[in-house]
């Protein structure tokens, strides 16, 4: 629509400027979305839509309605809206399907429908089309396991996440928490090796990016490093073991940070890592200790496998 706002060389001529100043501007009607428009346009009723545009409009109305009720903590109502939106999905909208499925799983989680949430997450992991989708699903799986106090499941999810992205300190701290809460069914020394590995690796990663962060993040990281150092000091680990673990766990940090791949390359490389290196999680991260038992190795690697 012409608004009379175009600019050209004639606008630099005084006579033209004077004549144009007397011309009225065209009208412009802004489309306004009223609050809760998504619920108002549905009025609680399903409508039969014929065109793709109409179907998409109805899908988005249900989806945004679900988002609204989710943030209002009305999880069952939000789940109903997400299910309505899911029924309208077309086969070629994988990103929207993933978004709605994850939201529905979280609603099931908060309404106590744990089995339904697990089924959705497992299906999403199996059908993930790229590493970003797989990462999102594993993060959701970890959250689900923690919420349902399934610490072994949380360990498995985090080991897969670390195999995909081993330079994220938060994963290592979360893995330490999961190891601490897992039932002790083996040698207590094995548990200490796991905890020491997680804490030392997290501390190395936080220190490696210190000078790349702003003052606020540096302050936060300093607090985290102090807490981690205290946790390490509480473990029965000698100075020689600490030195050996630090050298072993730091050998890849500099090269990984300097050779960071672009997004497309990283997707391909990480998918390859998930299918191969996931089977040797224990070998990669715990071999700094001479006390690693064979049963401990098998236990760790069983969680690292992709199913």
C-alpha cells in the first residue's frame, strides 16, 4: 500500500517539497491482536478448515494458547491445547512438531503423567533429525529423570550429552550431582573417581574461558570454582592423583576450543561421535585413575550407548 513516504531526487527541489507538503498522506490500518486472541478465536470449539493458511492459523491459536496456560501453571489445560495443535500438524513441520511434543511432555511431567512423558521423550530421541534436536531431547530427558528421581536415567542422559558436547561445564556439574544421588551398588572408590573427574573437568573448563567472559560471568564462575575446589578437597584423592587427573582431563580443552567447527560441520561430527565414542565414555574420561575396575568400566559404558 502506498503511504506517500517515498523519497526521490525531486524531494530536494524546494518547489516540489512545498507542493508535496500539501498532499495528504495515505491511511494505514494496523492489525491489532487483542489479549488472549488465541482463546477468543477458538471459543473452545474446533473448526473445520479447508486451506493450509486456515489450518496453520488454528494450529498456532492452539499452540499459543497452550504456551499461555503453561506459563500460568495450568498444565492440564495447556496439555489439552497442545494435543489439539498436534492433531493439526502437517508432516513437513518437524521443528513445530518437536516444540509442541516437548511442551506436551513437560505438561505431562508436571501433572504426574510420567509414563506418557517418558514415551514422548524416547520417541523424540529416536526420531531426532540433527544434533540440535537430539541435544534438546536429552536435556528434556535429564529434566524428566531428575523430576521423577531416576538418577541412573539422569546419568545416562548426561553422559550422552557430554559425549556430544564435552566443553560445557554445567553438564559435568549436573553429572556429579547425579552420581552423588545414585544408589551405591559397587566400590565406593569408583564413586569417588566419578566425582573427582566431574569436578576437575568442570573447574578446568570454567578457568579456560575466564578471560573470554564479562565481569558478571567471571564473578559467577569464581564462585563456582571455589565451590568445586571445596568439593574436590573433601574427596579422598592424593595430590599426585589430582595432578594426574588434571593433566589427563585438560589435554583436549585447548585444541577443542581453538578448532571449534561451524554449525553444519558440528552437526555431522557430533552425530558421528554419538554413534562411536558414546560406547567408550569410561575409557575417555576415567582412565586417569589406576583404580578403575572392570565392572566399573562396563557400568559406565552401558549408559553411554545410544539406544
